[in-house]
C-alpha cells in the first residue's frame, strides 16, 4: 500500500483549515485515512501549524511520501530537518511574526517619510559646517 502524508480539508466555505493525515494514496482527499498527525490553520494571523513530530518521523522513516505542501509545513516545523539533515527551510517564521503587515500605500508613505527625514537630516549637517 502506498502511503502519503497529505492535507485533509475541513472548515466552512472560504474559511478552511486542514488536518495533516497519513492516508493511502488511492483514497480521496477528504476520505479514509490511517492517522491524524497535525493541523494547519492558514487563516490565522500568523498561520498556525501543529505537527506531532514523533509520529511524522515514524511514517517518513517507514516510507510515507509527503505532498509538496506537507513537506513545506514539515520544514517550517523542523521535522524535515530531523528526517533529512541539511535540507533547511527557505524561510524562518520567527522573523515573519514580528513584522506588521503593511498595505502598498502604507509602505509608500513610510518610504516617503524616511526619504524626507534623510533629506532634512543631510541639509542640517551641511549648513552647520
């Protein structure tokens, strides 16, 4: 039996959350599964990921193949690093949680303010010399 680690969609329309499950590759997406090993809530700010690392490692070591999205989630949680050392995630979530999200207008306004402050700071330095 070919076993996969994949996402099982749950939640209301336009408000999804997912369970990370171990399932037979022939079973439907939201169909029969062998075990639930975690949860993923993409709509939370920042998104929430909970994975039972011990069980995920058990299944990976026994030949279960993760889907691309589950592999990304395992990398973020650090489980993939234990399974395949040296294969690090592309981003670090700890830095992302600290930064507030800004709209394009807010980013442009902040850039203009920083530029104006830099110009006024340079002008003061030149006059006093």
